[in-house]
């Protein structure tokens, strides 16, 4: 009987000890969860404040190069946010891209459309937003294309980049350097891309290809590539 009582007492103590451990573990995990939640909340608040500051700074830059009403700017922020979400970029990037095109004289509506295309182009061409914007504007100016033609530029570059041994970024880079000269030599966008692909097959360097096509085009038209002047011997004939 004494032995049985001792066993029961030991069992009771073990159960009690187990329960205390369990309760202690629950308390620890609860504290850790609360602490983690608190610091996560603090971090999110800080991130939110930083985001607001960044957006405000970006909008200040946009306001400097455009002249719209406060209501228009408020609506644009919503538009930029939706744009950023749809293409996988930040709202700040969407606003800054819009500012880039607005500086070039495009209206806020046109600049916003171009910014969205630049964000998409940066994705499909695996390039920075700045490079995508600069490439698009250079190609547009070179071939005298409108905002409505930007999708065509992107489609041509992307399709050729997927089919041939040159990247979309490479095509854009070569076109940025040669589009104006090739256009003046009466080459279309598609014909120019064809020349770039053919030349790049040999040297695999889009930058050199773009510069070479620019130089050859100018020489064929009798223009010095360094000064833009007519080559003297051709001018005298």
C-alpha cells in the first residue's frame, strides 16, 4: 500500500511538473509572439512613413515640370499606384518615370502612358527603368514615332529578342545609337532591327553594331560622323 501511494505521489508530481512546463512554454511563446508582432508593426509603420516621404518627394519633382491642378495630381497618384501594381514596380518608380517623359515636353497624360510602357519594357528587356525610358525616347525621336507607336517598338524588340541571338536590351541599345541615322537613310524600324540582328550575329556586341550602323549610314549619305558636316570631296563634286 505504501509503495502504491509513493507511485501515485511521484506520478502526481510528474504530472504537475509537466503542466508547469507546458504553462511556462505557452507563456514564453505568447510573449515571443506579442514581441514579434509589436516590432513587425513598428517596422511597417516606419516603412509606411518612408514610403509617404518618398512619394511626396517624387511628386514634388513631377509638379516642377508639369502644371496641373491639385485634384489632377491626387488622381494621378492613384493612377500611378495602380500602374505600379499592374507591372510589378513601385509607385515611386512610376512617378519618376512619368517625370522623365514630362521633362521632354509630353503632357501628364502622355507621360503617364509612356512611363507605363517604360516600366513594362524594363521588365521584358531586363534593363533598368532609366535605360528603358532613354531607349524608348531615342527610338521614338529617331524614327519620328508617336506615343501610340511605343507598343510597336516594344513588340518588335521583344519578338526578335526571343527568336534570335540578341537580347531585347541589345536591340534597344543598338537602336538608341543608330535609329536617327538609319531613319534618315530611309530605313524603317523593322528594317533597322533586321540590320542590327544580321550584324550582331558576327560580333555579338549590340553597342558596337549600333555605332557601326550609325557611322556607315552617315558615310553613305556623305556626312562626317564626328561633325555632322558633308564630306568635302562629295560636297565639291
